């Protein structure tokens, strides 16, 4: 009974269109930032290294290198603070979590690109 109530409450906070991306994709996450009474969009771009949770509690982790230092940020998929998620390239991976990229630097952090059949036609 309580599970049904929770799912009904969660329905209101879910986005109508769930963004389509996978582990290993390089994405641009457009975040809404409030500064005083103004709102602006800030773009955080990097590789998706993990996804976790389900429903309104679904999260994903994006990693990028800034001035030689690794930066990771976790985002809720259904957050109203996320304006949009743009997939720039898709990577070929065989793992659900890409935590091994934390120990890598330089070219070894690159993932092979997944080629789509529809792009070549």
C-alpha cells in the first residue's frame, strides 16, 4: 500500500521526457544557476561514469578534467535545475560503473566511439 502512495507522489516530480543517455557518453549538462534574483545557464561537460537509483531518486555522475585535476559532479535526472542534457558522443563500454577512469590521465581516459548506423546513411 505504501509503495503505491510513494509512486503516486513521485509521479508529480518526474520529467515528462526522460533524457536518453548511457554510461560512457560525453554529455553537456545545462544547469540553471540562481545568482541573486537572476538566473543563468551553466554548462558542465564530461563523461558519464555512473548511474544509480530509480524513479525520482535517479542520479548520474559526470567526470571531467579541469587544469589537470579530475572533477566529478552528481546530478538528479529529474531535477528542475537541469535545463537539458545534450549527448555529444557515445562511448563503447562494457561496465556499468567507470570508476577506473579516476586513476587514468591523458589519452588513456578516451573511450572508443560508438558508431550509429543511421549516421552513416
